[in-house]
């Protein structure tokens, strides 16, 4: 993902009722001098000659780029809550490669840094400007939250800060997730189980701090053919989270909308509403050239396909375009997501897509910049101008191209844009019913707010070298948990060297061992596709492209050989650890007559592990070498090196296993 972290600042995007809430910052205008603030005197002073409002402001003057000091204040907080940041900033000769003078919110567990929200700042020389942003939600385990005013690392100049505000935000009082049917609400008229299964959560305070008391759920089945609901159900809340099932067996073939409203019973006021598409398909109807099946597999032209791809950034008509495609086509990778796809005429884009197809590759087409006001907004693609017309024009023009795998709708855009993101997904889904959409986020605490904006979800943990590598497993698990295992998850493992963004001596690229470990952390924990970030960063890595590319392709080749196992829809009984070790992750798959045990050690120390295999196992061997492993009853021991990865083949009689469904599409 194109970020150093996430640098989004949003002017004028407040939250309903937020202005009426108390400011959690003490001495926000520095009228009381340094009270409540921790201000390193080397660069910070209270200025009595410059102010946006009142008589004083905070002045930050830093002439040396190696100096990096912060003004901080602890604030009260609630776990799970998100916050609105607001500050006025004036700058004078602020220079450097980063994004300038800004504000952030950070959370800690004791001295352990847990994360934060970092809006972009201001550079150059400017009079007072208003920076407004919304944070991520505070994660579980947080014991301390700090508001921070600072000049980004490596930057010089002078900045003034005034009227600092942090106010609490509130999530929607109603959140719903359509578990069944899992892909775009589609189901067939001849399937045995025809129902809508909804996860429903409600009970959050309203934005004006009104508690939710006398409320009920109203579910309505809508059709474009009739103005009135075909049927309405009312559900009385019994708990804050529930499941609601709706029988759809008598529903005629056609397209519908399931409307879910949270209603106040006293006056009938609709407090919140969400909608989900439903489509009952006739028996034998097609599902599109590309779709996601009930096992979360990608199906391309009727065949299972494991997306194993790369992020790229070349323009379609550039001198690099075809040589880059040739390099990727000669590798085990089978698809790409190109940031630069829209930098050309429609004819140039079509010729590029033709070249992708001719080389046997698939492309995830990027629409992620088609939001006016965002950093990379192009304003025009070919003859199409404006965000909606660009979306309509590009999707309509290229939706039938055989190279197309999916549409890329969101690259880490903030939750404040939810209504635009949901509308964009709905538009693309209607324009092109034959291809899924994919979004990628780093906001792992916020994933549930994006579930109605895409078909496929992904996150992008990049831990090397500054964070525990086990972050990859944690983010994958959280992503799979967010979609309840009912949506495909395409993860984005790290290939890039953070040095190409920061130019710091303490940064380095991931080793082949680390790339392999991160990839298998994703696979073991439920990923249905891997799109590595990034090919273009390998090209500019000072470690050298040839060696880095050899590492990437070696890992990809192993995954490609394992793809039939990863794509198998058959149920497999689980293997287990005889003694629980949280750092060792495993999963079992069945393909043909054998079980495959995928294992990964997520720490940099060796581990001795005893595995307990399913009943019926007669033989265990290493998948890559064929070496037989001694089996003691139903257990075997393995010595894992630091960051070790191993796949075992379990052979035996497993007749009790059943295929999830007799017919596999």
C-alpha cells in the first residue's frame, strides 16, 4: 500500500454533535502557559506575540533535521472509542521530505506502543490553517492515550499550534453483516437452504449522547417492481449482538434489497438504517466470469484460482510497462495490481490490458484514487471527468476484458468516507456483476465499518524490521474474524524495504526466510489470496533487485505448488498441538486422499513441538523433501528453527471425512 503510515487529513469532516461535546485537552490554547503539557524546551515555547485566538500559542522552532521532539499531553479515553482531532497551525519555512507540522493521537499499554492515528500536516509558509481528522478506535489493552503536536521527523522550520481539540466520536448505533448468502447476496432457487442470515449489533449511544432505550429492528424486503415492501418483520432486541434468520424459500427469482432499520418504538423515528442486496438466481444460472464461491475461493471462468500477485506502479504506455510484465509473467506470480493503470489514454490502457492477457496474467484494476479530495485524485481518465463519471466510464469500458480479475476500490481510505465508499461499491457492483471488488486497510480495529463496501477484504501488515513478525498472523486472524469466515481475504504481505521511504540506516528488507514466514502466517490463518507489496519497491531497493526478486519468486513458487491444496473445498479434521504454544500456528487441509498440515513458527527462537494428528493417520512425511517423520501413536515431534515453516503430508484412512458439498463449482 502506498503509505509511510496513513497520511490523511480531512478538512471540514466533523462528526454529528461533536461540537457540543467537551474538549478532552486541557489548556488547549496555551493561555495558561505550559500547564498540562510536556514541552521539551529545546524546540517548544509558549509565544505571547502570535495566536489564532486569545493571547498565546505554542511555537515549535527546529533548525536541525536530526532533532525530533514532541509536545504531549495525556487525555482521558475509552477503549473502542474513536476521536476527532482539531488544531489550527501556522507555518514558516517548514521544509523536508515528510508532511510537516501536524497533530496525532497515540495509545500505549504501559511503555509499549500500540499504535495511533497520524493525519498529514502542513509544509512551507502559510497563515493559520485548520487541520481536522478522525482517529482509529482505541484498541483493547490501552492504558494511556496521548495527544501529540510535532514537526515530522527530518523536517526543519517553525510552526505555531493553537486551539487544540480532541472530542469523542460515536460509531453508528446499528451495524449489520449479511452472513448468508455470502457473495453479493446471491443464491440459487434449487439450493437446499434459502435464507438470509444477518449478524446485527446495536445499542451504541446516538451522536447527541441520547441512549438507545425503547427500540426495535424493522426488516423489510424491497423490490424495484413494487413501491411497498414485499414483507416486513419486527424484532425486539434481546442482546446487543444477535443473529436474525429470514426464510427466502417462497421468494420468486429476482433481485431484492433487504432493508434493516433501528426504530424508536415510541415515535417511530428511524435512528439508523442499512441495506443489503439479495438475488435469487434460477437453477443453472451463471455467476459471472469471476466470482467468490461459498468456500471463499476465487473462481475464474469456472475454475478455482489462487490470487498470487504483486503491486506495480508503471504507466501503461511507459518504456517499462512491457518489460515489467515479461518479468512477472516469467515468474510464479499470476496477477498484479497496478497503481499506474489510469495514467494513459483509453487506447493505451486497452493495449496494456491486452498485453497482460497475452502473457497469461490477470489484473486487479485500480479505481482507488477516484475520490475527489484524496491525495492521488486524477480528475480525468481518458474522456471521463469527475469521480463518478470516471468510475462509470472505466468500469463500463473495461469490464468485459479477459485480463480483468477484480476492481480495487479502497487503499486505506478513512472511515469518515464510509458513505462514499459504500456508494462506490454499490455502483461498481451494479455496473459489473461479473467481477468482485477488493479493498485493503491498515485500520484493523475498524474493519467491521467497511464490510458493506467490498466483496473481498485485505489488510497489510509490514513488520520488518521494527515490529514482531507475528503481527502478520494477528492481522490475518483479525481480518478473517471480521468477515466471520464468510468473505474472501486477500492479504498483502511485505516485500518492500522501508528504507526506500525513510532512508534510515536502521531499516532493511525482509529476508527470504522472513518473506516465507509472513506468507505462511497468512495462509495458515485463513488467507485466500496473497498480493505482495511491492514489485516497484524491489526495483529501487539498494539491496539490489536481482537478489530480492530471487527471494520473492522462490517463495511464490512454493505457494504456487501448494495452490491445489489451498484451493481444496474438502473438510479436514484438525491437527493440534499436544502442548499449546501461542507462537506456533497450524491448519489442516485435505486434498485427495491426504491431509496437509501447514505449520509456522512466528518467533525468532527455536521451538520443539509435538503435534497430535487426526485419528486414522498412518504415516507422516515432510511435503518438500518427502522425508518420513516418526509417528508415535497419533503424535509426532518436530524441531522448529527460528521462523521455521513446514508442511507435512498425513497419509491414512479418512473415510469419515465428507466433502462440504457434493458438486464443486
